[in-house]
C-alpha cells in the first residue's frame, strides 16, 4: 500500500494549522518592515525586539523543510519508491514562479522594484540574483528568501535520494533516528560555517561572507529543523510512541510557544543592531531557528486538536495563510507607496502611528495577495493539475499537506 494511504491507529495525519503558521510568519514580516519605516528598529526601548520580527522568514523556511520532505520521509520509512522528481519540480515551479514573475514585472515597471530591467534581468526572473554581490539587494527586495527556497527545492530530491540509499545500506530498523542524526549534522555544519565568517558568537557576518550566508548554506540549519520534524511526524504515523519527549512537548503547546518567545527575546537581546537577516551572528541565528521550531512543533502533533491548532485553524487565519505568498510579495511595495522609500527616521515614531501604518499596509497587502492567489497562483496550479497529473501528486495533495 502506498505510503500516502497508510492507515494509522488514530487516523490520517492532517496538518490543518500550517496555513495559520504561514499567516503568523507573514504578519511578523509585515510588522518588521513597518517598524523599520517608522524608526522603531533603530531607536526606542523595543528596538531589538522590533528588529527581530524579520524572523518570520525563518518560520517560512522551517515550514518548507517540513512539508516538502514529509513525502520523502514517508517513502523512506516504508521502503517505497521516492516521489517523482519531475512532478515535484513542476509543482514547485508552478507554485512560486507565476506569482513572483507577475509581481516582479508590475513592480519593476512601476519603479517599486530596483534595477530589474538591466543586463542582469535574467538573474531576477531566474531567482539567482543573490549570488552576485552587485545584485544582492536589487530586484524585489523580499524575494531574496525565494532565491534560497528555490535552491533548497533543487537540492531536496538529491538529498532525499542520498538519504534513502543511506538508510537502505544501514537497514531500516531505526531509519528515523538515522535521518534525524544526518540532518542534525548538516545543520551543525551550516552553523559552523556561519561561525567561520563571524568575528564572534554574537558578531555579524563579515562582508566577505555576505553572499555565502544569504544563500542556502547560511540557512540550511533552519531547513534542517523542518526536515527533522518531518521525519518525526512520519515516524508518529506508524509508531506514535516514538520520540516521546518531543511528543509531550508538542502536546504542551503553551510551554512550546513560551519557549519560542523566550528564545526570540534572548536572541533579540544579543543581536548587534538591525541587520539584514542572513547577516546575524551565530547566537541570534540559532535562537531564531529554535524559536521557529518550538512555534511549529505543536502543529505536527498527532491526536486531539490542541489550543494551538484551533487558534491557527480559524477560518480567517487559515485563509490569510493561504494567500500569504502574495501578501509577502506585495506588502513592502504597499508600504513604500504609503510612506515613500526614504531612509528610516533616526527617532522612533509613536506606537499608535505604527499600528495605523501596520493596519493600512496589511489591508493593502491582503487585497493584492488575494488578487495574486485568485487571479494568478490558483489558476496556474489548476492548469498544471489538469494537464499533468503525474506520479507523486497524490502524496503532495494528501489532506493537510497544503502547498508551501
């Protein structure tokens, strides 16, 4: 029986909270950019916490690692063939490129995305511009994270194939722990690499390491967290007693989220000013990754719905998560229209003023994000499904496995 259809003692595993997690991540990123435009990240008692709001991107990376590796983790667990890489590649391309290309073109024409129509236009449309220092901060500013995601998409099938071969060679008796160990080692390598281009545990990345740490090697530990959670979730589907300490913490969602908050605050306290997210030092970078892990953890738990899942699965929050990709792509341009593109003020604006700007920015981004979803992204996905059903789609579209 295919892994996607395996019955389990407590029924099929559904991840109904993941759209809500996307909504949380997008909201954090919007709040960060509003704080930046209002000077709250440079002055005031809450400057370090406001700067840390950009960690919403970390949550997106953890989610991607989890959802995209889960079909592979199930196949490796059961000794089944891995999902078709061709179908996987087409789904990934259809999921991110149409919405991104439309946003990049419109905002480039409107001069709200920097230097798109130059000799390097192909690198912006091909999500490769972060690998050149001259174009690192060009194009659609928020799309640097899409470049990292795209690289992860390309590497994941090869990594899964290597992992499957490793498990077959060593035996499947404890395939889950073997995968977690390997993924943990890769995450550690990523952290050590960051340490090599930082002056200290809290010092920022040096200019010579900026491109490397903006690319996948610098964020691999965040994706590794999601992959490890996917392996654990796949193990729970057939052996709910596995990884019991993790299961207990996932069930105690107030504690898990409290730990996320503590790590967020500690990381903010030790960061060296408001930096580009990939340039943070080892301490803050690791703190953000662990905070995101504890935020996501309750959403992968088996069994009765916890308060965390109920909160994240409310109708509006889930809908907002569904359109969050477009919200993410468009929100910064909405903010520029509302505030202009000048330098942030040297003094902090009032909290009330920032809240008003946040609500206005969020409203505009939601409208444009919804337009992107209903007019571009969803039609493209439907067209793909009609024309190319392909092998592996049944696994990717299992209830609860919403696309990331």
